[in-house]
C-alpha cells in the first residue's frame, strides 16, 4: 500500500464526485496511525425523511456510512475502492443535526478490507452503526 493521503487530498477526492459534493461531506480529521477517518455531513432538505421534519432519511445515513468506510481505505491506497458489501443498523432518529461518521479500519488485507463505522449526532448520541467490506486495491 502507498503512503497515506492527506486530509486535503481526501477532501479533493470527495469534492470531485458530484454525488458526494451534493452531500456536502467534509473531512473532520484523519488519523493514519489508527487507520481512522472522521467525516461530517450536514442536514439538507433533500435528506429529510419527510419535508419539514428535520429528520434524516435512512438512505442518507446509509450513504454516509458507506462513504466513510470506503474513504478509510481510500486514504490508505490513494484511489477509489469498490464496496463489496455494507450493512447499517439504525439506533435512533437523527433530528436537526449534522451527522459525524467515524470509520475505523479493522483489517486491510490484500483482497478484502473490513471497516466499522459509527454515526453520531452533534450531541454525541449514537445514531447508527455500520460495517463495510471493500476491495483495497487502488484503481
């Protein structure tokens, strides 16, 4: 695996995707020694479960989980990686808050990488948890 990407390099990759740019995801921090990345996603009206409720739709939360897991590997290999599978467990509604996803690489082998992702609200309440499986090959 190559040298780790910097926070700015990861953010540039995020911003190069029209979908991710629409999500307005920002890299809060990355810790290369711990193989951990933290991302923030603000609530947009398009992410609401029902208009005017201020409640995140589960699809937006799941997208953030997959994205954070994916980029925990991207920061290691320097390029996009395919998702093999991911799951999301929703624990409580997220209302009128930003979401903060913390992705922790559990194992990054030659052919498969596993990442655990926790999603919290602004008050540090656990909203959802996820686990993603990715192919850690650059390209």
